[in-house]
C-alpha cells in the first residue's frame, strides 16, 4: 500500500531563481518512520488540477542535521516542480512517503577513505547529504566533488558547499565546471567529456586510492563517467549512481520493442501488498503491471514511472516478466527477482508479485 503521511511544510525558500528548498516538520510520533540514511529520497504527493501527482526528491539534509529538506528545481513543463516553485508555501501540507533509496555506503567512523563525487545541476542534492555525513562522521576520510552547472548563479547550495570546504579545508576539495560562462582556467569550461576525464584521472583522481565514487545527473553523463572509471581500473562495485532524468534514449527503443513483443495478453496477475492479495487481469490498454494494477483499483507505491526511482519495486514470486528499461536496480537486486513494476511486462499467463520487500 502507498502509505503517504500528511506532513506540513515548515519552511520554503529560493536557493536559486529556479530551485526551491522545502523543509518538513516531521511529527514526533513519526520520527522513527522517517529516520533516513544519507543519499535517500522522499516521495511527495499532492493534487494538482484534480490529478494525483507524485514525484521523488533526494534529501539534501544530512541525517545528523535532524532535518528533512529537499530541493526542487523547476523543470520546463514539469507539473510538480512548477507547483512547488510557484504555488507551495509555508504551512501547506503534502503527502510524504517514508525515506527510501540505496544511493549510499555505510558510514565507518574508524575508516580512512577517499571518496569522489560527480554531480550536475540538481544532482547535488543527495551529494550534499552524503558528503556532509561522511566528513562529519569519518574524521580521517576525504572527499573530492566535481560539480557541473550552467553559470555561477545557477549553482545550487554553493554557499553551503563553500562552508563545508572551509570547515574541512584539508579533507574536502571542490571543482566547479560551467557550460554557459567562461572560467579563467579553460579546463573548467564545458561539460564532462572523455578528454576532461582523462585529465581528471591523471591529475586529480588517484583511481587506485579511491574508496567509492558517487555520480548523480543525467544518464549520458553518468554512463560516460562510470565507463571511464571502470576502464581506468575502479571496481564497478565502488561506483554508485543515481539517475535524475532518464531523458530520450534511442538506444533503448529496440530493447523496449523486443520486450513488448513477448507480452502475453490477458495475464492473470496477483499483487501481494501489506500481506493482502489483489487479483486482476491485464488489460490490453496497459503494457506494465503497475499501470494495469492502478487501473484495476490497486493502491500501490510509485513516483516517476520512468524506471528511475525504484519506488514501485516488487519481487516476482511466480511467473515471469521482462523490464522495458531499468535505471534503478543493480545486478544483485535483479538476481533476487526484484523488478520495477512500472517497467515490468508480463510474459507468462500468470504472474504473482510481492510489494512487501
């Protein structure tokens, strides 16, 4: 069941002209439910023009802050982001699900680790939580942040990042890259590309000494950096990424078409959620289990419906499905029969999926 709690907005302010930071007042009786780990996200819900709209946003506050804050950057045509940036105000309430997500590594207070992070635009939101938490909790660890933006004025949380740099000046380095303004150092102009990454891994990043790498931003940037670091010898298990926008990916069109060709019409689906069963038959109008279940009246957790956030994940316990795309689950999760229900196309006559995971 999609458990949303009505939570009051205790503060909202503009971090940049197109990005608002929203703080929530978590009631005392919900503190335990809303305990979170750095790098996790909240799924928010509200009614906009009579439509139930849900989106997931990373917590930009550290668990050590005892605060629940998200940053929402306005996206052109984005229904929820426009609402937050133009209409939402202090004192309003939103539906909020418990924190979720696996974009983190465990804190080890006795460790001496060297972390690196790449972020683009609003991809800084989970990074701020991750960086702050590790620097405060691991006094012998270091962090290097490579942060891409359009202009200086568009840099989200620049002031807070600079404060962290001053506080941990021996352990935290920041490199700002801009695409719409020229820096004095040519290397810091423009997007990440193969040439920049070659320089970074020769000059600024000791791959052999890197403990973990975090990447957050658009798909093309993430995969470029991931592949380069793997090529240079960084274990893929040490590379963690969170995709903020899937975008148009023509390379996946063939895969999606191939999966849809295997779809079985009229599959009998059983949903297990909250220990209860919900039965329905897949309608020809829907190609994935989530949309089919919602149309049949099920109340299930979901947010992006784009294979990115993993809010709708479930486990296949009988039958078989194929995912059209998957940007959220790693190989281990897939091997455990976990799937994204928004991308899960049934390919057998009967399918049973369990959302109690």
